[in-house]
């Protein structure tokens, strides 16, 4: 039991040190997972995306207090999405999961054309971290996994532009007994957007409509 307490203390120190190094820029939006789970929504820093419909569950040896975790929308770090930070770490003999489902919408007449998942983890000893992100409506998913000494990782996927995405994010951490540690400093969710291009038929109808209005106004002027 004593070793487990030491490991928990070490985990907290690692996470606190990392939190100081990745502090958000001045003016960045910070909102807790508790607020989001209770129905809050927010815009990305570049205002091209809206995030809402959050459903969040945390279990195992991770802190289950959703107020301990924050989502950050920071123009200086993750302008086109958000960053998840908090006490995402466990010590020896521990295991925990975070499950987060949400919706993302294109704003300002823009559509979503790609998704990027980034994670920065620290594993000491025989521990592991796995992150899985699914886009169920598109039948697509992205995965990251960390063992001891693995660097930060990123994976992206592109698709035909859509107005809306449902996203399911699942994070799993495990650390065997014997002085191991598994911790995530950040998890970034980013989404690239493109301008909505009108259908050719719609553009033609718009031009014809303008011409018809102009012709009608000209006729009235003659009378």
C-alpha cells in the first residue's frame, strides 16, 4: 500500500509539472468537463467549429470528478479544435478509462473535411496508454498507443466535407505493479474546415433569379 501511495504522489507531480509547461495563452477559453456534461457548448478559437452534445464517463483509478478536467480552446495552441487536460494519470497497479462522445458542427458556412487526433503521453515501466477516436457516421476511426519511451503521436484522416460529425473518444490507461506510471499531458482534437461550395444548379438558379428581377425592374421603369 505504501508503494501505491508513493506512485500516486509521483503521478500528481508529473502532471502538475506538465500543466505548468502547457499553460494556455491569455484569453483562451477554458471549460470543465462537468460543464460540458451538463449541456454547455463552445466555439473553437478560430470560430469555424461548434462543439456540443457532450456525454462523458470516467471510471477506474482516474479522478471521476469531471470538474478536475478542462477543455481548452486556445488560438495559440489548438485554434481549430480543443485540448483536453487534467489529472489523466495512474500509478502502479492502477487502470482507468475516459469515454467522451460529442457533436461538432461547421460554422460560418464551412464544412468539416478532416480530423486530427494528437496525444502526448509518459509511460514509465510496464504501463500503457491507448486512445481511440471513432467517427461512426463515416465508419472511420483513429488510434494512438504509448509504451515506455514513446514520443508524442498524431494521426489525421480526411473525408468528403460534411456539416456535422458525431465523435466518440475513448482513452484507456494501465500501469502494472512495480513502479510503473502512465500519464497523458494533453489530448488534442482538431478539425479542418473548408468553404461550402454551392451546387452548380443552385448557382445557376441564383443567377437566373437575379436576371429575372432585373428584367422586371427594367420593365416597370419603362412604364
